C-alpha cells in the first residue's frame, strides 16, 4: 500500500513538474528578438478565451491555455479591458496580461488629406492597423469624392461600415454648411463633387479654386474638352499594376490614353470623382467666380494666370512658364 502511495505521489509530482515546466516555457515571449509592435484590438464583450485564441492566432503568445491559466492565477481573467493595445512578440505572457488589464487606446487618430485617391487613404488606414488595404479599396469604390478630408478619431474595433458612417456623417454636415448659400451652378450634387475633385488637383488657394471652377463650367457650357492633366493622371494610375506614388507629371504619350477619364479626348466631366476634395474645392464648385476666362496656368511664380482666348493663353505660357 505504501509502495502504491509512493508511486502515486511520484506520478503526481512528475506531472506537476512537467506542468510547471510547460507553463514556464510557454509563458515566455514568442520571439524575444522581435520588438516590432502592432495594434491588437480587444472588443467590448470579449472574454479571456476569445482573447487568448486571437493572441495565439496573431503570434503574440505560445499557448492559449497557458494564457488563460496565467490570467486565472493573477486574478485578472475578468479584468481584461476593451481597447487598442500595442503588443509585440517580445512580450511575455504576464506582460501581455498586465497590458490588457490596464486599458488600451479607444480611438485611433487618422487624417484624410485633401485630394487623396482612395488608394492613398487605404495606405494610411493600413499603416494604422485599422483595415486591410485591399478590403478597404474594394468597399470604397463608390465612395470616392465623399471620403471627406479631415482628422478623425476612429474607435478601436471599428468596422468598415462604421468607419464609412463616421466619415459620411461629417461629409453631409460640411456639405450642408456649404449649401446654406444659394448654389451658383446648374450641376447636380454628384456632378459638383466630380467637378470639385478636379478643382482640388488643379488649384491651391481658395480664390483660384473659385476662378478655376468658373472656367471649367465655361468650357462645359460650350462643350469644350476640359483638358485636365489630373484626370489623365487618374486614368494612367488606375491601370494595373498601380504605382507607388500617384499624381506624378504626365508624359506626352499619356495624353493619348484611351479612357473616359481622359478629358483631352472626351468632352464633359469624367464618370466619377478623381479624388476626395476638401472644403475649399467643394465650396468653389458650388460657388464659382463668374468670368469670361477659358484658360488658366500656374506659372513659375506660383500664381494663377487666366486668359479669355487661346492667343492670350499662349502668351501667358511664354511669359510665365519659361
């Protein structure tokens, strides 16, 4: 009997040693040398089991059951917080549990810049670990022009749908402010945003954007091709594979690109916005400065120069673009 008890105790002891050894080894960092950090989001309502599973799937812990046991031993299994946390594979299990129990960031601050294409916005969002680049681009196809440039505080764990809702609410609010004054153009809202996207890429100051808006409307009124470099840049850069940098200067051959966005070959507005315009460009599209001008250039003096005739325009080119 004593011998049997001794064997039982020995087995239990060996089992305990094995468990402790396994526990200690698998509580160590996954990769002590990998100090690169990424954002890990804990959503409201996530329990310790689901958190452990996703930590394992994302390569932050060695064993999800060891993580759960560790949290239980520390008495923190019900204290893990919702939020966005910066984690690294070089963190031990106890370090990760401590971080998750102290509360994370609830907002991720991102900025959409005036005149960016959806692809440029997607890059910013991916860099902030908000959304997968390809998924965002696929979901935002019909939203270009309405992703209003601004600084946004995006809640951790925000879905793509929620993100679009946040940006769209801001867009609607800003457009409503612009439209409080009487609109000075016969274009509908969709056409105005497309026009604004062109203005955004063509002019820099508030006043020059209003002048350019009036000139482009003059061209549309007489069915004159808009002849906008930015629309051709958009057509060129939309082809696969897409470039790493958008809006680079055109080559002469680019002007012959067969695309509905090539406003050298096609009269009228392009089919959709070519970028996401900011407040001044949208305001200009709704409230253009009326003039007899049909041409404009940005000179080497960084000023806009306008002309009523092609002769005047060529003279401006000779004078200001030497």
